C-alpha cells in the first residue's frame, strides 16, 4: 500500500475549464478576465457560476452590469487565456492587445469572443460572498457554438476544438475520449 501525504485544506479539484469571461459596463470598453473557478450549477434551468476576487477589475463590472459571457478556450487561445488572467483591464484593452474579436451577443450587452468555440451568455441571479472570492450564479440565456466543430451526426464535438483546462497552476489540453456517459452499463450488440 502506498503512503499518502496529509496536506492543509485546499482546492485540489482539478482539472477545471480555463475560460475567458467577457464583460462590459455601459458604454465602457469591454474587458476579459480568465477564470478557472467556474462550472455548472443546474441543468433546468441552465445555470452556471464563476467565482471572482472582489479586487479584480472585472468584479465591479459584472456586479454592476449583472451579466457576462463565458468563452471556452482552446490550445490556440492558450497565450491569450493566460495573458488575460495576469494583466488588468484597468491598464489595457485586452481584446486589442490579444487580437481578439468582440462579437455582439444576442441576449447580453457583454460581447462574446469570436475566436472561442463556445460562448455562453449569462445573467447574474445571485452573488454570494464566500471569502477570497464571490460566486456569481447566473442563468444561461443563450449559447453560440462554432459550426466548424459539428460532427457528421449533427453533434457538437468539443474535443475537436482542443479545449484548454487548468490544473494547479498549469494549462493542459484535453486528452482523448475514453468513453461516453453510460458506456459502463451499455449493452453490447450481438454479432451475427
């Protein structure tokens, strides 16, 4: 039996999606914040969350506007994803600096990132102060997906976009598919 080490309490729930969250307040220039503290909250209605530190520039934009767009990232967007997480929108136009396209969203005033394979338009329903971060729980109002990643059966193939994930301070590309939901109990077809 292998020994295990005991660590102090910490977040070890990895990997997580590394996403770029776009936001806008009024007529100000839009901003992008990189977030890994994000995920699904509910499927009906479709709801997600992001957690943001109150000192971050995007925090007040999201709190005041009550909306944002979660933009999934890819290997091709790795540099922009990291850069938008370490530079402040107070000082620089992140769309311009990273040559990203601010595309109009259908349901929110915050733009989507055109280069992202999936854009999830969100309206905040609740903000929960938790400590180092506040959690913004949001209803998903609409999703756009890049048609380039539709397979021959008409299903979206996210793996084909080479999605980016974050794990304990590092970015990784997603590995190969090893199964699908329910594969462990799926009945095998009889041959012949």
